[in-house]
């Protein structure tokens, strides 16, 4: 069963609901009990295969640092 994401119009709470299909009603907001909820675009993680791609920003191998190293002649 897929997980769908919703946002409550009354309080702004974002929540996920496990539904058997997209047409099934999501129910009530878990924070305020409101029924005016809108389905949101789901955010999902995408992983890259290991290799020459830079690491996440802030890591020792992030794209920002890699470009600085290349400009200064270091690799």
C-alpha cells in the first residue's frame, strides 16, 4: 500500500497516510481534526552510485570544496 502525503488547510500540519489507493479519503488531520486536507507532492530520496560524483554539501568531498580544490590546483 502506498503512503500519501497531505497538508491540513486549517492548521498547516503535514502528515502521511497509508492508503490502499489514491481515491481513498485520507481522513482527518491528526493535529486539529480538520477534514480539509490537500494531497501534496511526495519528496523522496535519490541516491547516486558511488564513483566520481561529489558527496553531500558540507562533506569533505562536496561539490563546493571540490571546485575550490580544482581552482587552486589541488585534487
